C-alpha cells in the first residue's frame, strides 16, 4: 500500500505537461516523431528522456499490478499449454510416419509426373511456334499482297493492307526482328505511295494546263452555237410577226429536232486528282494536299494571266481568254466532284482575282485600239467567254462593266471609219442618175433599202432618181447599225434600241450630214451635180424611216411596235435643214450662171431711138439656160426644190434688171429701152407660167407663182410705160398696182428716165404728141413728188 504514492511522486517529479502529452500520444498510438524532433531542436532532450523513463516505469508498475491480480489464471493457462505440447508431439510423430509411407508409395509417380510435365512443356513450345509461324505467314502474305498492289498502282487497297498490318498484326508479331522490320517499312511504303500519287498528280497538272485552252475553246464554241441558235429563233419569230397578217404559217414554229439535243459535256479526266486526294486523305494528309493543290493551281493561273508581248492582243486574246475559261471550268468540276478538295470561297476568290486582272488588261488594250472592227471582235469573244463561264456559276458583272465603259470608244472609232467611207463615197460619186440594167442590181441597190415607194419590179434599163452614192451610204449606215447592235447585244443593257437610235442619230448628223455639207460648201460640183446631191439628200432623209425599222428589227422590237413609235430620228430634221442648204447652194449656182448671161444687159442700147421688135439677147440666153435647168431639175429634184430654185432664179433676174437700172453704168434710158424690157419680161413671164403649170407646181396650191417673182421689175415697167405715172403717189393705186416698188429706188430710176432719145435733130424730127407730152408732164410731177418725199 505504501509503494503507490512513491511511484506517483516519481511521475509527477517530471515535466507534467510534456509527460502528459507523450502519454496521450502513446495511448492513442500516434507518432512521437514530431515531439522528439521538437525536443532536440529546442535543446531539451533530457526532459524528454526523463519523461519517457517515467512513462516506462509507470507501465512496469501497471504490468506488475496486472500480473499480481491474475496470477492464478496464468498458472492454469500454463498447465493447459503443457498438455497441448504433449498432444502436439504425438501428432508430429504420426505425421512423420505417414509422410515416410507416402514418399515410398509415390516415388514412381513422381518420375512419371516429371516426364509428363516435360511433355507438356514441349507441347506448349510447339504450339507457340506454330502460332508464331501462322502470324508471320499472314503478315508476310499481306506484305506480298501490298507489294503486288503497289506494283499494279492500286494504291488504295495497298493502304488498306498496310492499315490492316499496322492495326491488326503489328502488335501481335512475336518475333522482334520481324516486328522491327515491318514497323520500319510501313512509313517507307506510305511515303512511296505518296510520291507516286504526287507524281501522277503533277503529270495531271501539266496535262490539264495544256488541255485548258481546248476546254475553254470548246465551251466558248458551245456558247457561240447557243447564241446562233437563239438568233435564228428570234429571226424566225420576226419573220412570223411579219407574216402574221397573212395567217399563221405552220412551218415558222416547227420544232427543230436537230437543235434540241443537249450540249455535249466537256470531257476531261480528273481521276488523278480524285486518287491523289483520296490517298492523302487515307494517309491523314488531306490538308497538306488541299494546300498543295490550291497553291499549284494558283501558280498555273498566274502563268496563264501573263499575256504575250510578242504578238498583238488581237491575235492572242482568243487563246488567252480560252485558257482562263478552261481553267475555271476545271476548277468548277473539281469543286463539285472532288469531295471537299476545294472550298467555294477559294474558287470565288480566285475568280475575282482573275476577273480583275482580265478587266484591267481589257481596259488597257481597248484604250490602245484604233480600229472599231478589232474592238468588236475582242468584245464578241469576251461576251462569249462570259456566257461560257456564267453557266458554271461565275459572276461576270465586271466583264459587262468594262464593255460598257468601252462603248463610247467603240462607237467613236466606228464613226471615224464611217466618216472615211462616206467621204470616199461622196468624193468619188459622179452625181449622175444610176442606170440599172439587171434585176439583181435593182434588188441590191433599190429594193434592199426601200428607196422606191413601189415594190413592183420596173422595166430595164431603169433610171433611178439618185446617184450611186445613195445605196453606198445606205450600206454604210446599215453596216453601222449592225455593228452597233452587235456590240451592244449580250451586254448589260436590257433595251438597246434607244441606245442604237442615239448612236444612229450621231452617225447621220455628225458624219453623214457634215460630209454632205462639206460637199455643198466645197463648190466643187456643177449645177447638175448639185441638183443630184439635193435629190440624194432628199432620198437619204426619207431613208431614215428604213434605218429605224432596221434597227428595231435587229434589236428584237416588232415592226408594228416600231412603226407606232412617235420618237423618230433627230437626223431627219437635220437632213431637211441640209436640203435647204443645198437648195440655197443651187440657187446661188443658178444665180451665178444667170449673172453670166445678165452681163449682156450692158450691151442693151438704153437710149434707143426705136422700140425693139424682139427680146434682147441676154433674155434669149437666160431662157435657154432656164429651159435646161427646169428640165434637168424636174428629173432629179422634188417639186419643192424645183420651185425654190426656179423662183430664186426669177427673183434674181428681176433684181439684176433693177440693179442694172440703179447702177451708174446706166446714165439714162428711154421709153424704147423700157419697151425692150417689157418684151423681155413678157417672154420670161410666158415661160414662167408655162413651167409652173407643166411641172405640176400649180397643183400644189403655191401662193407665189414664178410670175410673181418678177413682180418688182414688172411693176416698174408698167409704171414707166403708164400714161399717168404720177398715180404712183395715190395710195390706193400704189397699193394695188405698185406695191412692190421702193420710193428711193424709184426716185433714182425716174431721174434717169427720158421719154425720148436725144439726137442732133431731135427737136425737129421728134415732135411730142399730146399723149407723150401728158405722160412727160405726169412723170415730171412724179419726179418732183419723189424728191419731196425723199
């Protein structure tokens, strides 16, 4: 009982806190490492050791106490254990005996078991060898099959075989050497296949670049055939509309079975592309091949876009454009059939780049051209290119725009060409009426241009009202219309008729009319030639309607619609104005010729002592000329022109006589000279009345006749021969009988007028009669009053 306090004092003598913590850790089975490490790090291991010793002592006391309390149970347990040991010794002896007996009995069986195990080992090795051989045989068989496929260029099954070896057999090959060799050869074989496929594809690139021009030409040819068929169909429709008034013609709308066949497809081989794409896809290199294809085709396109500098663009434009068309036809087929090798965005980008380059080249080449036919030829091929690629989905807006920009340039060149041709035609024309001897000549020069109102074929030889320049000019104008329509067709304009009409107006006004005016003002034509020119202009003015109908027909506008149109050509009015100009030129020529005869007025004896019995010489010459003039003009000129020319001549004759009387060359004149003038006028008036009636001008209801053009000189003559000249001052009489006379002119002429001629014995031999005296006095009164009036 006394020992327990002593032991408790020992425990308490240590560091109570640390000891309690260690005891708790030990009771809980926790790691004492952190506490020990902390004690040594803090430099107090003695306290730790002391606490551990205290814990050990405490545990020893607890063990002693436990043993003291249960020592009887321990003794019983020891006794039982001793009994168990005896039983165990007996059992051990029995087991030893049985073991010896068993070993003696199984010695032979063990020998047989060893032999059996050895046989099982042999069997296992043989089985493994057979399995290994089977795997190797299958692998070698697949390798041979792969080699055969490669030798036969069957790369797809070769790749399938390689995949089968790699995925199904390579891991299971038991022989490391074989496995190593096969594993090393697989990528080499794939690389070989890739090289072979790329080699075939590169050959295809070279081949398809050579074929692209043929492909483009074939496609453009198909577009041209389709365009021609469309034009033929529209021509048949126009013909049907022209015959609609006679009832439907079953043949006009008959289906042309020969032309309903589908256009033959363009044949070109894309197998190398498909194979290369598929092989690279199988090799896992699809993106690499797609990039390779795109870059190589771009390089080819860049080479194709370089135009030849060694030959003119006119010669090189067709192969150049056909090459580009063929390139993009191939690209469209690849896009559509090569299963993702090309992207639509890539093709569109390439096309936009190419079309931009083409339009730049066209703009530059068009700016250099100086011949309309060359520009038209290139334009036609460009539109065919557009039609060819448009059916494959390519946008051609930029092509249409560049053609629209060159429209004015083309027509300017066309106008220059037409100006040269028209100038040559007008210069080389003899300006004599055409004599047509054959029906085909009539059809070619008259019927073709509707230059005669009567469609009936006349008797031959036939003399036309125009000269050879008229049908020649009509051919030039018709050719201009056709060329203009040809350029404007298949462009961006839906209705080209108004545009064609505007350019036609420019041709007729700026070219034809200017050339006609140059001929008029050049003064190189004689009277008959000028008359013929006037007749030609009249015919050309009437032909404007034919030009419009021809333009409408080519533009696809029905004839009945074109005929109902109220908007005609401005050139028609301009040509009418030019007719007036040529009429004025005719009048000037006529007056110039008349002046040559009127010079003979100077030879008239103005102070004749006796009145003449016949007309003066100048009047006879004038009448002969006027007779020739009227007969010639009647055959060539329209009545209106004839009227203007003859009226101008009559007025000029009247003015010339008046001017002669007013000039200083005539100092004075007598009544006998006036009587001669009166005879001249009567002869001229009779001629004027006869021609006015015989030419048919009287039927036109003209207010002024040829006689009326002589009214001034006639009134002057009547006044001078009047018995009472002073009646001129009577307003009523003057208005009725002398309305055309001017005061000042009359005053000058009256001052020169003498009733009789002065002679040496005039006062004795010429005594004035009362009538003469009265007329003289009346004339004197008129003179004084005219002086007063002035």
